[in-house]
C-alpha cells in the first residue's frame, strides 16, 4: 500500500491508507477486475485498485476540475496505465462503462440513489458496491436503499487513531470515523 504522504493532494480530500486497505479488501478486486471509483478525489483508491487489477481497468469518475487534474498527476506519478479518468458528475459518466466487478463510492454529490440505480444495471452478477460514508445521512441513505431494493449488505464503522509525537510525548490523533458499507444485488440486508 502507498503511504498517504506519497500522493499529490492539494486541498482535495483523500481516503486515508487504513480505510483504503479495508475498502479494497471489501471490494474483492481481482487481477482482471473492472472497477468504477466514483468521487475519486485524489485518485488514491483508483491507483491502489489499478495495482491490484493489473490486467483489469479502473474508471476514476470525478466532477471537480481541480481533483480531475490531481488524479491525472497521481496516475502519472505512480505509472498506472489501466486507469481511465472521466470528468463527470455521477451518475453521468457511468452509462457508457462496461459491466463492472466493483464500484467504490467516496463521494456522490447528493446523487446516491441515482448512482445506485445505474450501478444496479452495470454490476456483474456477484459484483460489489463499497460505500465510504463519513456522515450518518449518507450511511442511512445507502442502507435504506439496499434494504428497499433487496441488496445483500453489511456495514461497519471504523475509527482510526494514529500515533503522533507532541514534544517529548506520544499521543493518539483521531481521524474521521468512516462507515464502510458493502452491498451486492441479491437478498435483503
């Protein structure tokens, strides 16, 4: 896994390394997986996914111009050639994608339900959606959608604390807690 400090970041939010590890594990990315990273931000998840799916393809979808440029620079920095960057506000940009093995949602721009609707048609049988939510509203909206549409799902919340040196002392610095919700179009959660 790539250290957070290695990514070019600017003022764009980035999924921290520990959350990337859990997210990618839950997405069950294989060497030939086709993956959409929606709300790609810095591209940290796209790049890590591209390294796992060396014979696959990652579609990084991002609406913000600054983040779009940052993803391009990070893709170049880490020399991953299986990432295609799409500047669009999801669900736009999803319609023309091939069938997906997985979709990871780090940002929805308030269009979560519409994104899920499109993903329901784009995911292969057994395909997975992984939602990283930092707000209760996003987590609740995702869980409600999955229940209403009989998707098999699981959810957990992670709180990461990192050791930080403060003068001659060591203390733990808390990162934002994150809900990680994984779903498959199957039976009810």
